[in-house]
C-alpha cells in the first residue's frame, strides 16, 4: 500500500487536474459546453435511457440533468419519447444530428490531446489510459468500502 505522502500528492494532482479538464472544455463548441458533451457521450456509450439513469451516471441532481437535456433537445441532438413501460416517463435518445455532434466532439478533444501529448511515447499514453481506467473502476465498484482501521 502506498504511503500517506503519496496519497497527499495524489490529492494535489487531482486538484491540479481541474486545469486539464477546463482546457479540454475550452476546445468544445460554444453551443455544447462540457455538461452537454457529457450527456451526449453517455447516451452514445450506454444507449437510450431515462433521465433518472442519466442523472445517476452524471452523478448530478435531476434539475441539473433536466437543464442539460432541455439544452440538447433545443439543438436537436437528443429527443424525448414516451417510455413504453411507463407512459409517465420519457426515454432519451440521440438523434442523427446528436451522433454527428458526438463524432465532432470526439475529433476535437482527440486532436487537442494528441497535440498536448505529442512528446509522450505510445507506451506512456497507454499506461496513463490503463491507470485512469483502473482508478475509475476502483470508484465504480458498487459495494461500499469500510475505511481501513489502524490496530
């Protein structure tokens, strides 16, 4: 297990990573801010879903999710339709224009990453990708963990 100082440095790096996320957000089109891009990406990855599931995946409040959805519906990138299992609920799905927007966003962010990481080796990029996926997986686990106790 890593030492306390390593975890403290990791916390500092997470805080500094906010600058990386903000820079990535700056390359997005003005009519598709980061929250909207996240909604499009999740719908593209997970397929059609209820807004409650989307809010859960985004880890934000339903009111925030509703604002993102309204923004995307106005632009014609997603559509809401009645849920066949529960007519009171709505199912969200990407439109063809939404799929095109996801493709455009992917090209834009991929290009920016390729520029910023141009001095990295393929192995370094692959290692970062593996470690980030592993980190995310550690937080995705459903079972709550109990804090380690000292004896």
